[in-house]
């Protein structure tokens, strides 16, 4: 941080001496002209008002899930650090930056096409060949031979999206310190920052004349579609290839896919057949015309590039090489993401464009030239030492900050392999204001600018975002290094209204449809298992709540003690405790060790929460904002509170109630907020299937009612089935297996009954794509028929002897087993018919009876 005085907001004329250029204040300590209006509005907010806006922005970021770390599947997500103080640039200054960046994008695009094609730049000696052939990011299998070139379109874009890192020198001029051409990250985050700030500080935002960023994303979308060749009609299919929820930029991938209305896909969703890239959907294989790549090039194809990659698609490199598929950016674009090219770019610009380079790069020297190496080592402290090729940690080395031994090691490495190092001048970045608590202070700032190729050429995002590195080097370029980000405003020279860009209106006739489009098999798989895990969590928490209510007075011999002992069977059958374990307390009003293990961070309930979180991450682009908020709270803070409540009966009961309320909210959104499409069918089917399993287990628990004089098992079955009040309203206090089983199994008006689940599953199965070998309706009807047989086993009390009831109980147990087997078999059919290509593992828990297995569910 700067050592300058911290200001309570803005104090006119205060001493604000900072190293380098001050973005907001002049030498006299007063705001620069284009900052005056903004500073006045901040001053009007006051310290308390500003702090409220800071907290609002933080909460908005948390609510929308913006993060660099939630991909991990843990609840310890890395918070997106966002400063509400923007970086403000004038329109005149921006036009200068814009012109230089567009020209640089054109040069790099031409260079990329040449390196994977004729290689005229190498033949002319415009830069050392080692920067290509010694570059691990140059992917030789992607180079086109003479046969490929004959069918190749020389006008196609190789660099469709490009990012540039810039810093401002002390003299006020901007200079480029890094090019990002592999998978440029941040445009989605920039848009998210803009929207967050607009909502957190509307009174400040609306009073500034800021250039809109919406046109940039429309241009990006139009540019991707314009890349398509041979697409059906005028609506090509564009997909964004993501490494998946484990990628640091996954939030941005989801955000961009939604913003540009394109499909979000993973490598497992795609296959190459007959020189075409196809998307695996439940209804069949669909062609992809354009692929927006957010996966490092060498991971894209395990056949031609990295054999161990599980993220790419075999044959993708072949499609690009032969021009059969348009990929943005082209696989191999990382070859020009190197500072070693900086010294040679002015000559390349003149050769490839016939123009003088506009954008100035930081003074950079490639150490692979002996005279350059000697000069750098003689003045080592004047430079920052960078890796010539990005990969590994990618962090710069500051020789002045190294220990004597580390400095000596760096020098030895540079002398041994000089071609792997670059020396870049030591720059003093400009300082930008930021809010810290109730004070304003300055920090070094790095500007990242984004450029995309549209149908009519390159276009630059007005603004981008700025990074305030608080740890590590300002030039590392890595977002997950503790950097704070801020919005960048480019002021209009004249007042201009904010413009929104709606979906294009077609002049052609469009047939009305009721389908929501194709659904990837992986997505259907995730939805199915999300439904199952959510239902399972609800059942587990109902069981735990029933026990915890009884723990206060559970002394040996008491009614509560006997009920807890009776509930042990439910816990075992549901997999919450092992078969040899007991849940009855040894000390009154204490939680048994077995229950503490059931709710522990590595216990079965925590596993369901973890699996739910993992699944919801893979469905981020499919979740509405309301569903996402519920699932985020459910698997984040609520799951944490459940862990912290361990050992406290009162607190645990309170958290159990919260969990069940969230489960009810989730069910409500599924019922009232989801279109009745294929996704809804698979999600609902999973929920109903798991609920039906539990209903059958409740029915099985009634088997021993004849030997239960107090009819405890019947009462507990009704309580756990959430039907006790209904039973009392119908039958008062008289308990008998037949009406209990009717309510649990065959009452079509009871939304918790098994037959209700069966009927719902039959309806949902109608939304499944046809598969000849899947007989969902037939198998579900078999289960429904067996339910009636179960009820008929039990006659009126006066007609049923003890021996007859024992026989009926045994038969009921057998029928329950058969019904479960049918449902398990159906689950296996669905897995094999729709999800088999997915390689993710889904673990519910041990089966409720040791002798039984669940085919196709593990």
C-alpha cells in the first residue's frame, strides 16, 4: 500500500504525494477535471453512506455467486474482491488506447495465421525461430500443410478475442506490459463489476456520462456467428467450451454463455464424427458450428496434443487444421502470448500491416541473444525478469527483492538457459484511489482491456477492468493472487443515453414450439442426481429432527428412549449410521456419538450436501437466480451452521427447521418456476424416485406393528412421512396398519405417498426422449399394482389374528423388496439409456439392507 496519508474521503488541497502518476489527483492535491463530478457525489454520501454502498456491493457479489474459487466444490470460496471506486478515463484518452489496441490485435492475428501456415515471417528473419520452435505453447500438430492450405480460408480470424494489460508511466502515457491470447480472462467479470456497481450506487452511476459496454458483447456474439461456415440457415449453433466447475474462471464462462445466449459445454458433451463436431443431447447428436474456447490449447485434444487430457475432444485439432470447425481463439493461439515478441513487434507491424506501431510496449529484451544477456546481467536491478513462455507459475522475479542465494540461483539459471528468460524494464505503475473501511487510499493499478472481432472488424470494450494487486507482482496477470478489481469508466464526450441491446427481431416466420431445446446428457444426469440428493437430505434431516426432539427426556425406560431405539432402524436403513451402531443416548439430554458422526463434516449427511454443491456448480447456467440463491444458501452458510451446531440440541433443531424450509422452497421453485421440459422431467423424476424409496421403507417399518402394543412404529412412520395430522383428522387416535399403509402407499391425494410419486414419475417420464429398451410406464405400473396388494394384506383388527398379521408382515416385506428392486432396475435403465457417457461418480450411501444392491446407481 502507499504510505501517503489516508483521507476520510476527499480533502481539497491535501498532500497526496504518491509514487508515479496519480490517476485521480493532480500535483496540487485536487481532483483531475474528469474526476471532479464523481468526487463531489462521493463526498455527498459521507463516510457512513459510502460504507453502506461498499457492503451492498459485497452482498450483491456474494448473492450472484461471483467468485474465482467456488469451482472447488468447497464452501471456502475465494471472495471476489471489488472496489466501489472506479477508474475513470476521458473519451479522448480512450480513443488513443483503442486505436493502438485494435492495430495490435490485427498484427497478432496476422502473425498467428502465418505461424501455423506459410511462416513467411520466419523465412524473412523478422524474429528468432526459437520463439516459435522452442515455445511449448506452439502446437506443431496444428500447422497446416500444403494440402490443408489449399482448402483453407485465409481471411478467417485466428485471434477472435484478445486482452491486453497496460500500466501508466509517470509521464502519463500508457504502455503495454502483457498480451493475453490463449484464453483471455476477465470480460465477463468486467460486465459483472459494472452491473454490481450500478446497483450498489445508482445515484452516483446514473449521474455520470459513461460509455455502455453492452454493444461489445453484442458484437462478440455477432462475430462468433459470422465465423460459421455452412451453418443451417442464419442461426448457427455456437457453444462455449469450459473445463468445467473446477476451473477458476467457471463463473465467467457461465456468465458469458448466458449473456451471449450460447450453449455451455464440457469436453464430455462433445464428439467428433465424420469431420463434424457434435453435441451429445438426449434427442441425438447436434452439430456445432462455432466453438468459443475457454480451455488451454494443449488440453483441447487428447489424440493430437495432450494424451492425458480428460477435458478436450479427440479430433478437435484435426477439425481446425482442415478448416472444418471455427474455433475462437484458434487452438495454438498461446504461441504469441509471450513478452519475448515485444522487441520485434514494431518491425512485424510494418511488415504485416504496412503501418507504424501505435501502442507502445514496455521496454523488453529477450535474453536468448548473447549481447542482450550481458547487458541485462550488468544492470539486473533495472529489470523485472519474466519467463519467456507462459506456463508453470508465470510469476515475475524482482532481483532487488531476492535473497542473495535466490539472486545467485536466478543468475545461474539465466546463464545456463538464457533463451527461457525475458527482461522487462522496471515500471512504476500509476496509483488509483480505493476505499478501505472509511478511508480512501491509493494502490498501484493495472488496466486490462478486451478486444473482440465482430463482423466488421475489431472492437474494444469501453473500459474493461482494473486490478489493484495487494500481493505478489502487479504484472503477474493472475486474477487469483489477492488482487482487488474495479470497474473502469470511459466518459462520453457528449451526453448519451444508456442503450440496451435486445435480442434481434427476425423478419422470417418462426414456428411456435413448446420444447426448451436440446439437453445435454451430462446436464440431464446432473439434474436427476440433484433431485435425488435434495430429497435424500430432506429425509435425513427429518430423521435427525425426530431423534433430537426426543433427546431431552430420553432416560432408560422412558417413552422417548423406546422411540429413539425404534428410530435406530430408520437410521440404519437410510445409511446415516452403520448396521452395528445404535443411536440411543447413554446420558439424558446428550447427543450420542453415532449421531455426531452422522452430522460430522465427513459424515453421510455432509456427503449429500457436498454432492449437491458439486452438482449445482455444473448446473450454474441452468439455474434461475432464485434457485441459485436457495442452493447457494443451502449448501454454503446453512451447511456450515449445521456443522457448527454439532453437540447443541437446541441449535441443531433450529438448523434442521431451516434446512427443511429450504427444501420446501426448492420444491416450490421446481413446481412453479421451471418450464415443463426435459430438464424438469429428470430433476423431478430423481426427487420422486428417492421419495418413493423412503415411502417404501416407512411401509416396511410397519411390518412389526403386531408385536408393538403401543403401536410406536406406526406412529413414527406417520410422523416421518409428514402425515400424522392427516391421519388424526381421518381416524382420530386409532392406529392400525391398514389405514396407515393406505396413507403412506396408496392415497393419491397425499403428496408424500408412494403412489403419488409413481404417478408423478409416469408424468415426468413422458418428457424423456424415446428409448426402445426403457419401459418406465410399464415398470411404474407394476409398482403401483403391488401397492394395492400390500394394503389388502391387512384386514380389520377383529378379522386378523396375530399369526395372520405376522404372515402379512412377512409378505409386505417381500412386496416392498420387489417394488424397490423394480425402481432400482428402472434407475439403472435410465442411467444406461441417457447418462452412460458421463464419467462422474454419484455416491448416495450404503444400501438400506446389506443384501441388496442398486444397479446402475453407483
